C-alpha cells in the first residue's frame, strides 16, 4: 500500500530519478541481492516500505517475520552505509504495549506484544545500529488503494453480512497511505533524522471506525460492540496505540488532517 503511493508521489518530482523495487525485483531477505541491487543503483536515498505485515500470521511464521522485518532492514542499512545513502525506514505503532493513557511520544518505552511487533522493533534497532543518519517513521492503522486493509475488509463484509461484532477497546489512528507518503517526502526534503510518529489526526476504536465506514457508505448493518477479550486472534495487539505527532508538526510545520477527512477522500477515490 504505502510503497505504491510513495512511488506515485515521487514520480511527479521532475528532478528525481525513482527506482522501484517490488518484491519480485528484490527480496530483501537475501543479503547478497540487496547489496548488489544497492551498489548497482547507488541511490542517494532508500525508502524501505517492505515488511511482512500480516500480524496474525507472523505468530506462526516467525522465521519469515524475523527475516523480512528485522534482517531485511539490517541488510538494507548495511548496504546503505556502504554507498553513503540516506535510509528511510517505516515502522509501527505496535512497538508499544498500548497501556499508556496518552498518545505515544517517539522516546516512550517500547514493549512489543506480538511477533510482528518484536521483529519490527528489531528492524528499527538494526537501522539505528548500522546507520549514523537515519529516519524511522512509525505509523498506524494504514488504509490505501493498493492492498488489503481494515476499510476494504469492512466493505467486503458489509456486502454479505447483516450483523457484525467489532471491538471497542482497541484504539488507534487510521492513516491514509497517500497522506503518509506526502508527510514522508516533506520529512526527507527537510533532512529530518531520528524517529518520527506520523498518523492522521484523531483516534477511534475499531468499532467507531467500522461504524463510520458503514454510515458514510450508506450500509444499514447492525454493529455489535464487543471487548477484545471476546475476539480471539493469534496475535496480542496494543489496546491504545495512538501516536503523538507533535514532533512532525514542530519540525516540518505539517499538521496531518483528521482521519475522517482522509477516509472520505479514500472512499470517494476508490473506484478511480
Ligand atoms: N498496514 C498497516 O496497518 C501498518 C500499520 C503500521 C505500520 N505499518 C508499516 O508500514 C509499512 C508499509 O505497510 P503496508 O501496509 O503498506 O504494507 P503492505 O501493503 O503489506 O506491503 C508490504 C510489501 O512488502 C513486500 N515484501 C514482503 N516481503 C518482502 C521481501 N522479502 N522482500 C521484498 N519485499 C517484500 C510485500 O510483497 P508481497 O505482497 O509480494 O509479499 C508488499 O509489497 C510497513 O513497514 C509496515 O510494517 C503498516
């Protein structure tokens, strides 16, 4: 989702040569191939959007999760250092345990609860260990036009269900990948370094998010509120993973728009 939107955005920049590396073109778990690809192209900037993002499957496919989310970033970081490229890496709100009663700051204590989150945090650490200068952007609850996401799942279910049960005690900030891509590009242009939190403004529960999707799309579907303890899934996820994005605003002047506005635009553009 995010990679495609970033490519689309960067290709509008006339003075920029953009090299796309899909999974087919480059497997980031193969150290020699990563090194060859990067030394062949000698980029100034590398943006890593690749990840194994199926949070539940990471619980059973632990080796794959570690390879893609931790070793991949390590190989990219090492090759970036070799050729002097700046590295931009995307990470997740799930590095936190969700027990905070306020939105998370960049320097807050991490405490990942799942295999996905643990491997993503290891990826962050490799980036920091290998590169003197790096940008790590943690984001949350992504939706975008080029992949599966919560919005699409809800719309698909609404097409054939009359009633759904959705959790009320898992809170976060839905974030449109097109908005995230723009913010990332501004952070890069301004030469920002370190860890930044970037998500659309505001937060909601999964239940509120689903209700909002159904209401704006005119679906008359009954949504039952349930607790996450009633919804059994393989991975443990943080209950409140809302990110504080003040550092982004202070450093760049960007204020992310509310998630509701971003979602409306996403839904309007869905069939373009
Ligand atoms: N989705 C969310 O809600 C969310 C929330 C917070 C943070 N994030 C982070 O944001 C970033 C972008 O997420 P996204 O949702 O846009 O991801 P996505 O749609 O799942 O895309 C991930 C991409 O990585 C590729 N990939 C997987 N294994 C690879 C490998 N070994 N080598 C090269 N490419 C590989 C996938 O290709 P295949 O499909 O062919 O495997 C896919 O194209 C990730 O770092 C993710 O952890 C996501």
